[in-house]
C-alpha cells in the first residue's frame, strides 16, 4: 500500500487532503498525519473511521525543528516501511507590514513555510520505494507567484517554495518522482476567515476556493506528472501578468482593493 505523509493535517486543506487520499486509494493506503496539536489529530482520526482501507499514524510535532522532522520520517518508515508521497502543507502567516513584524515572527514563517519543506523533502528521498506512485507536493500560494504587499515575508517564503519545486522537479525527473506545487488564492478556512480584519483586502478580490478543491488538486499532482496547478484558473493568469509586468500589478492594485473590500463585507455578514 502507498504511504502518504501530510503535514498540517489536522484541519483546513490538510484535513481535506487526508479524506481525498483515503478516497483515492480504495484498495488501501497508509496515512501519516502530522500537526502540532494532538487534540486536532485525535478528532480527525475519529472522523476517519469511515475509511476502513486507511491505516493511520498520527504524529504531534513542530516541523520548524530539524530533529522533529527527522523523527517524523523515522517513525513513519518504522511503521510503514517506506514513504511514497510527501505533502508539505503546513503553513504560518503573521500578518501585517514587514516593518511591524518582529524578527521572531519573520524567522517562524521562514522555518515553517520554507525551511521545513526543504528539510522533509531531503529526509524523505532515501525512503521512497523503487516502484509505485512517488511525489513531493507543496501547498503554495498565489502570493508566491506575484509579490503581495502586506505579506512580504509570507510571499517570499511561498515564492521560494515554488522555485524549490521547479528546481527539484528537474533534478528528480529521471527518477520518476513528481515534484509539484498547488498555488491557490484565498481558501475558505479559518486561516483567513478567523482573522478577516487582519487579512489584506486585496486577498478577497479573488474567488474563494474550498479546502476540498485544493485537496483534489494536491491528489491530482501526487498521482500525475504536472508541476503546478494555480487556482482559480483566472487568478493564476492574473498573477502571471502581475509578475511579468510590475506596472500592471501596481496599476490594478486600487481596483483589486476596492473589490476585495466589498467581498470582505459580504464574508463578514456571512459569519454573523
């Protein structure tokens, strides 16, 4: 049976990935689920009883720590023998202008969003089997495709994650390991909805994806050969224009902020 290792697995996109992978391998799948909070993992584990084909390993760990990453890989391999797919999903975002962030907040975002995926990717490669599906999938962001003011550090880490994906994909192409990234815009999770007043208005100018939609893209990348899925489709094209033509990005910013403010008001009303 293939073994799937998912970080940030207890909620949001990570939890949706767990369900999607359990459904994608009806003949059996090993799921190693990583998150900092043990309670969230236990709640998720209870919900997975509907998938008798799935064997679970839950690991409470802080992936910002190199030793924790080593332990995650070691325990997964000890339990299941090998790892076919790594999903680098865990993310951290301290919101606000760069000048208002502390060095500790900046370091934490770099550690979780960029350094730990590199750690885990390096650690997992020796434990991938010779046959069967093999992939490393990053959960990135449209903010990694075009710079986003008010999210300088977050945007930088996701941009670095995307660059790492494309570089490693070329390195491992001959080894039949697909390295890929899904780059979603805003996702309807607590990640942005619980902090709606702190999130930049421009984020809400783009259509919202559901965790399930993002998870479906992750599974598609893990089982296929594609290197990137940007979603929604039109937003991906918009970020490409913004990256290639900075003047276009700056010129369209005021319009996107106005659209985002209107949409944010709608989402606020939805929550009341």
